C-alpha cells in the first residue's frame, strides 16, 4: 500500500462543516485527490454521498450515493474504501485489502466512541484526556477485542502525567497493560507498536523504545504519531537533526495537527532557530488559537530574544487557555523569575508546591521556577523528588532551555547518567 498516502483524520476534520474548494485543499495538503462526503440522518437511516475529485483538474473521478442504516456505518466505510481504491487503480494484494478493514471494530457504537476519544485526546488538556479515557473505555466495553480502543487508552494514560501531574506509578501500569492487550489482539498494528515505544521512552528503556518505533514505522510509514513521538525520543537524546527529520515527516502526513505543528516549533527551539519558532507558532495560532502549547513556545522564543513583555503575555495566555494547568505554570513562574518579577515567581512556586502535594504537579515544574530564581539547590532537590518517583517525562523536561543554568553542575550530569542518557 506504499502507492497510497491518506491524510490523517485530525487534518481532514479541519474541513468538517465547511464549503471547500477541492483544488485549494489539494494544494494545501499536497494531495492528488480529494474525497468529499455528505451524511444525512433520518432516524436510523443514513444517506451518504461521496465524491472523489482530481485535485489538479477539478474533474470528478468517481461519485456514489449509499442508503444504509446507522448500524451499517462501518460496512459502508469499508465499501467506500474498496471502491475508491479501485477507481484510483491501486493494485492491492489480498493482505493489503485485509489491512484496510482489519483494524476496524464491527460495532458501530464502539467506533463512534473511539472517534470521540481521539478528538478529545488531541486537545492535550487534563480534562480532555480524562474524558478521552472514558470514551476509549466505552469503545472497549462494546467490543472487548477492539485493538485501537486499547491503543487509545495506552496513549492517554502517559499524557495524564505530563498534562495533569498524575504520578507515573498510576499511569504507566495502566498504559502498559492496554498496549500489551492491543498487541495481543493484533501484533501487526503500527499504532500499538507506537504506543509501546512511547511507554518504553517513559520507562527510560531507550534501546527498546527505538526498536519499537522502527517496527511501527516499518508496518505503517504513514502513521503521523509514530514519527512525532520518535522525534521526541531523538530530542531527549539531543539528536536534533534526527528529531527534525521525523517531525517534518509527521507534519507532511498530518499538516493541520495542532500538536504536531507545535512539535515542529519545539524542535526549532531546541536548535535555537528562534525566528523559525516564531513563524511556526504564528501559523499555528492562525489554525488553532486556543492551543496552549503554541503560546508557551512563542513565549519561549520571545523570552530568549529578550522581548520580555511579549513573552510574559504569551506564557500567561498558555496558563489561561489550559485552565491553569501545572505544565504551563512552571514556565510562567520561570519567566517571572528571569524578568525580575520575583514576588510573582514566588507566588507561582508556592502554588505549584501545593499542587505537588495533591498530585497535580510534577517536581520539574517547581524546579523550573527555582532555576529562574537562581536557587540551584532547591531546583536539584525537586528534580531528585521526580527521579525517586520516576517522573516519566523528567528526561525530556530537563533538556529544556530553562534548565541551561544547571548543565555545568556535576549534579546535572549525574542525574542524566542515572536516567541512561548522555550528559
């Protein structure tokens, strides 16, 4: 199926409910054909109209109308996929034809819950992740052999630590069990191997993580999240050229994904290409102005450029958009500290310390503010708390520019070595 590249769902959904020009979409997404569709529901009856349009000439390549029941939505999806590949004159082997449908559940309700779960997961907020877990669990309840439902759970639990401060002792066992179950159901599923790779990253088992990422990409080179999370792996190992290669590939596959576009800016930030960070973030804001991570990245670029008022405003916006999530409070407190707003920084670090006791923040968030305040001993004490608790994201976080002042301290090199990384 190497002849076919299908744009990811997150990008396609950006056009939902909008009048579109297939030629403009083709240019924007760099695709040769655009499939449009309309669905009308009357009770349990569905009327589905689909049209395949040549994105270069505007000519209709194929069109069809289907009358089905709501319970038959998955079978019609498979019919459309089969007929479309025939019209595109793609030569699919029997095995490849099976792959078109193998990942699907036969339960229409389970599929709908899965789609809602992915939508919420992509928001990257504490509340969104918790609701996504509920949706994926509902999918599994309706179809206990739905591998992608378990993949969804495996992808949600680790991010609860990053975005909501939930300790890895709670999240990792659940994530590992879900990924293992998905692989038990279907070992050929790239999404499941990607989840397993991400979990190995969190366990600081670097060699196994790389092996799983490569396995996932060999199974499906067009899965955007595999390339995105592989980029994160390379970032943590400070292999920034490799990280840029992988995140650019993810962006090619899913050009309108907020998290992937943010990750592009993030790699530029690591490479200290600040103008590229600003340009990417401004494009991201045009696409999705309510995504907190973009504001953090833009604020970081401004801070490094010493545009302090603009930086502070962006960090504050990230905190506001996220509902005051701890992951963005740490950078705000750091910004306050390095721009001379000591009182505000101290209030922020106090709030984060209180959240830590409630398991709503990570030690690294607190440490970040103490670095800005110039209190290295306090910063290392909080990083050590995270190491003892095995904060899964500690290796990634301590690579951040806000910890640069610690790098010359022998304690920093020692911490990196204990996590299996080069100082």
